[in-house]
């Protein structure tokens, strides 16, 4: 056994021990830890900036692109954002101990289904230091112990944040081991986490790009909560209101092109393409979006470049939009079923019957009627935050907030019943 | 690619196609299919008995033990039981389309969480022909397509049942491929199912002994819903009522010793051991149960054989009970946390405060207060049946009925909202 694997197994054991204490701790203590952490993040701004400067300097020396350096960098505004995110999660209703159902079957037993923590979560992410605080906060809110593994490029920043988390936990009377950061850049640590650390990790949440998620999905011997990609569609039904369509498509594609809720393909009903496509396309082009259309779309908006089969299955995460004219609602849902990733789809229409039929037929985690796909977000859903958006079909689907990081048990109250 | 793998991949594709049709079918059609199936099982009694006779004959020639032959055998009473089980599942409220939550966050969107089928389930079981009907019925009720793989010893019986299922589906206007039985005894088929058949299977449910479940847990590249074992405890608290304790312990251990809800270890508070243990032990011994006690238990009931460490971690599934005297409630929950399998535990006490503390501390799927652990059963929970009992911490925990075989999606209704 290598030195690293010994250390990682120890991390797992300590997480497991902490998870029991955390599970039995009152909601008020977990809320208090989050409030303290939020205040500490604000107060530690200079120290966090200094730690982050070391990461940024090393990254720059290593030749990292400016886009990635921006992702890695902490500013006073970003630190304030982290503190606010933690405070928001502190204010979310505590999910634990809630009875989600209670009933009495024929045998007279009083059966309650009660929310409890899952146990120990492993979170593997890239070089965004804020995820350290976000993920820790959601785990504390949901009563789960966490083992966090950040991208090696943000290790100094994350260590500084993790030190504040440990202090906040201790000051609230909770075990400091409830949130542990893997303190080495050694990449073997990821492989060890994926083994589950001898059963110590219940579920792994990868948070990052497609290659990270694909590796975790392929190799993890634990359960995984993840989405591989958000290949999302906005569908303009023939009864779409023009101004609503313009506003929604522009927002769904261009508000932020790099988020997993961004629309990647626009579907337009043939019967309304002549009416809707020119103004919608003009807005997008004016905003700097490249359009790739099928033959029917290009017949209406000739400035589009030709779309190929590859465009229907590409998550651009960039100012590019694939455009296809479809015969009707069924053709739209067929396209989505064939090419989509089951993440988020939207319909724009004034026809309530068509809207409900689309919502019933489309089998994605989130289906929106007359709203932007960029609402695919735990914060927008009122969850106070999210650790990601799941396209799993088991456990949590859609935004994963504190409540989705829980499981349940049955508490059955009898008066001496035995089974015949 | 072997001929078998080509056939299995085709099975997967057909299941996936059927799953879409099944998902879009109305609840009434699924109910009707179940009612028709129940009637067909009853009407086909002679044919089922004949098919089963071929299985039994082959098993006997192969030297199968009488206990296993009993498990494999269909009688008129067992066929009636199968038909009744399917009728019960037909009468369960349909889980699909139910809005489990609906709310409006600050952005004004109307968000609904709606139950939908998971998709395609793979069920791998042993030589109990009734599982073919049971599992199919739960899948139909929950709108999931199923690929069933029975033990090779019950293939003829299962094929006869599967033919009735296909007829019932077709007569109800549902795709016959919604439930497919792997029609070869080739053991390689199991390994192919565990690969997920190119993404066609969403989740595998192993239903059988520990070696089957362990293999599926180790090898499956899909999600798995399972329990490895039910190492369940009944704890007699110092404030236990004697008659309640006697009735519950006898029932929890001896009603049926081979079910996963049977109690395997009895814990007794030191303060009440002298009062409770002799009568409880006398009942068990009179019923033919072997007792294996720790030194303190044997000091009170000397007829017990000595328990070793191995007894605390053995799921006997036999008329044997491990007995341990504990100092108090905390010692009892510590024992359960250390040795238990997270399945089902019970406390017997007249002290409501102690009961609630036990229920809060014990982290098992089912915690009972003053009731027999043998109530760990989907039918007893009012689910109309179960495909098994899950000790997973993700997705379903405890009895898995039709509702637990669903996932959800969000349907979000807006009025043109875009994200700022």
C-alpha cells in the first residue's frame, strides 16, 4: 500500500466517523456553522487573495490560458459572492428529519418516511476555488460529510478556504473532519477516491468538464451523481408569440454560453419558420452568435452556415447555435429524443394544449414552457444553491441542492404488532 | 461479436423502444394489462403446471436438493397466489404523472415535480418462477420496460408465464416487448446484462442469494438496486413489556427464518435481562431455535451455546439467534452500527422517549418500534408488492414497490421569463 493510499483511506475513515456526529447534530448547529463560515470568508478576504495569488502565479508560469486563469482567480467581488452563497444555503430550510410521508396500512402500523443524510460525499472538481465553499456548504446543510478534491491548480486557494471551513465547523460544535480537502496535487488521489476508499464514500459528484465527468462515470465503484452534458433544445411551436420567442431564444443561447443550461439547438415549426426565424436570427447575429442551419432554415435565413449531423450532437458551450426546421411538435420531440442529453428543453407557444403535450412527451430532467433554458439552476429553483444538475435517472434528477443530497429511512411505530 | 451478444443487444433496443410507448400509455391500459394477466395466470393453470413439470423433472435428474425443488415448483395454490399478487398490483394507485411537489420561487416560474418511469429495468433472479410474474407486474405498473433473466432451472415455467405476459400486454394495447424474458439458459447472458447492453438498461435489480447480489454489485456497469443481506436486530429495552417482548421476538425470528426481514441478533438491556431473557429464550427454544449467547446472556440462560464474534456478523436465515446483553440503548445502537447491514431493526419498550431516541440514532432503512422486524415487506407497507428491499443509500431505500421504481422530471410553466 502506498503512502498516499494509506492517507486517503485514513481520510475516508475520518469522514465516516464525522458523518455519524454530523447526522446526530441539531439543524441549528449546521446553520450556525454556515453562518460562521460566511462571515469568515468575508473577513479573510486579504488572506484568500494572497493564497489565490500563489495559485495564479504558478498557473501563469505553467502557461495556463487567460480564460482558465480567469476561472481560477479570486477577486473581492468573487469572495463576497462565495460568502453570500454560503449565507443563502444557511437560510434554506433544513432538509433533515422532515417526514415526507406518513400513513397507516391495514396492519395498523404508523409508518413515516423521514429524510436523513446519505453519509459521505466525494466531490471532484476543477480549478474553481468557489466550489470548495459551495460544495462544503451544501454538504453541511444536508448533514453529509465531504471529501473534496479540487483541481491541483487551485490547491492553495482551496486549502485557505478549507481552513476556514474547519474553523467554522469547530466553532459550531461540529467535527472539523466533516469537510476534508485532499491536500495533495497527486493525481492518483482521484483514482483512489473513485474506488470509494473501502466503502467510506457513498456517492461521488464530479463537477467539471466532460472529460472529468466521463472518467468518473467510467471508473467510479461508488454511485455517481452527474450530468455529462447539457445538449438543450428550445422549440418554437407554430403558435409561438414572436416577441416571447425572440426574448427567450436570445437569453437561452447568449445570456451565458458556457453554462450547462444554455440552449444548443433551436427547433422551429415549418408553419411558423418564415414568421419567426428572420427576427430571431437577426437578434442572435447582432449579439455575435454563429448560426448553423439545415437546408430549410438556410432557405429562410441564407446567412447561416450549413449544419451537419455533428451539429445536432454538439454541446458548443460557445456562441454557436444549430437551427433546424421541423414539421410539427412530434418531429421536435423526436429530434430531442434522438439527439438530446436529457438535461433541459423548452417550448415557446401560446397553445396551452401543445405546451402540455410537449411537457408530457419530452423525457428530460427539466421541461420548460415559455421560459429560458438558462433557468436550469438550483438557485433559480429556490434550492439555495446546487452541487450540479443531474441527468441520472436514479436518485436525484435536475438541480441537486441540499434536499437532493439526502436519503430517507422508515420509522414504523407499532403497539406490539406481529406478522401473521 | 457473438451470436448471443447480438441477440442481447437487440433485446435491449427493443426494450428501449417499448419503454417510450409504455411511458406514453395511459394508466388505464397498464391496469388493464395487469388485470388480464391475472386472469390468464388463473386460466392457464394446467399449462403452467405442465411447463413447470418439465423444469422439475430436469432439476431432479440433475440432482437438485428437495428444498430447491420445492422453491422451483408450481402448485395450483402457488399459481393462485401469483394471480392474486398481480391483481393486487393492478389495484395499487398508479404512480406515474403524480405531482409530488409544486411551488413558485421568486422568479415567478410555476415548478412541478412529476413522477415518470425510470426506463428499462433488468431483473436477474433465481429459480422462483413467481418472480417472473411479480417483477413484470411491478414494471408494468411503474411504466418501465423490463428484461427478465430467470435462473436456468425455471426457464420452461418462466417462458410459459412470459408468453401470458406478452399476450396480456398486446390485448391491453401495449407493446409486447415491454417485458422480455431472456430465453436461453446460457450464463453469459447475465454478464452481458451487467454491461447495460449499450446503455439500454437503466438499473439492474438482483433478486436472490448473497452470491448473486454480490456479483451484480461488483460487476454491473449500470445502477443497481439491491440489498446484500438483512442482518437485523431486535433490542429489548429495559422498559420493555414482557408479553410484548415475547411475542415480537418469537415472531421476528421464527415466523419465517429464511426471509430478509428475520431477526438475526437479539440485544437485551442488562437492567432487564434477568426479567426478560428466560421467558423469551424459553419460547424460542420451544419453537426449535438454537440460541448463541455472550457470557452475560449465558449466565442467565445457561443452555445457550457460546457466541463468537462471527455470530454478530452472520445472517443465519435459519432457526439460530445470536443473543447479547448490552449496557444501555447507546450500547445497543453502537452494536447495530458496527455489525448491522442497515436493513431493519426494532426496539421493544414502553418508554416513548427511548423509542424515539432509538429511531433517531439507528441509521437503517427501516426502524420499528414495538413491532416485528418481519414487517419489512412492501406488501405490509401497503405498496401492493415489492421487487426487493433496498439497502442502497441512493434512490430507493427499504421496500421497493412500483412508486420506488419511478424517477421524476420538472415541468416548469412560465409566461415568457428570461434569466437576468
